[in-house]
C-alpha cells in the first residue's frame, strides 16, 4: 500500500502543482487544447497515435485495441487538441526529467555529452507528436495558428506553469528545429543529426522557455484568440471585468 501511495504522489507532483491542469490550454473558434485528465481523453490521444505511428508510419506494431501506448506514458502529461466535434486531431507527450525519457533509450547518439547534463537544465521531454493528416498543413485561423502551434503553446505553458521547468527537450526531424526558430523559439541543437535504421534523420533540440514565452509569435496569437473567444462567450455584465 505504501508503494502505491508513493507512486500516486509522484504522479501528482509530475503532473504539475503550480497551475491546475484544467487551467492550461487554449480555446479558439472551433478548437481547443488541453492537458488530458480523464481516461477517455487519454484514449482519444492513444488512438490518434496508433493511427499515425502504427497504421500510417508503420513504426510500431498495430494493437488490437487501436491504441498506441508505451512505457513512457505512465508518468506523462498528454497535450491534446480537439475540434468542436470532440475529436482529438493532435497530441504530444510531456515527461519530466525525474523519469526516463525516450531519448535515454533510443536517441542518445543525438546528444553531444551527457543526457544527465541536459536533464539538469530543468527540462521536460516532448515526444510522440501526432497530428491527423488532414490538419498537418491547415491553418486554424486567419493569423496562421496551426494544430502544431496549439500543441506547442500548451506544452510551453504546461512545462513552465505545471512542471516548473525552464526548457523543453525534443528529438525530431531537423526541420522541426527550423520551424521552431521561424516561429521565434529560442532553440539550441544539442548534438549531431543522426540517420536512423529506417533512413529517417533526427536531431535533438532544447527550447529555452524563459525567452520563448515572449518570442514565440504564434503562442501570442493563441493567447489573443483564446481571450477573444472567452470574451465573446461571456455576458455583457461579465465583459465589464475585462475593461
């Protein structure tokens, strides 16, 4: 029983105590991002991951229940983006440095130096990015916000306000580093580009949130759209509080 309690307390700490998970996320017309709390929300994310990683990319075997779950999910926080029908169309996973990261097991060659040195820099690993094919290159608003932007903006807020960490660590294709920089992310590549057995090229990056929270232009777009959406849903008397 004691071990169960310790494990639960660890999960509670890992999921973030500075800001409640229900307070993290953005609502914009037709879409919202959030941290999955219920099993139903998590299962929607697992099914999207299965669709992308098992059925489309063939990187992991298909599962009978249609969910893609691995050992890193036990202590993970799951960021989701869903449409107004309640369908999850994007998800990424956050794992705190207290726990084993995916890079520990599969991508150490993308780091010049020690993974422990990376973890000591107050970091959370982002992994298992999955976006529905129909939405990968689709703008959700006139200001150019995409599903990826909603995911990353929510991950930034969760890492900073929930995990109390200063950096996001991500292993992805090199183009991800380019995308992050173009959007204003303070990005540092921490090792070489590596060609994996399937000929996919990957690299690892650190995103400095103390800078990125101010410079990531589309994060500010997410915030503005969220505030306008919330304002439009309030009564006239409640809107006075925004003045």
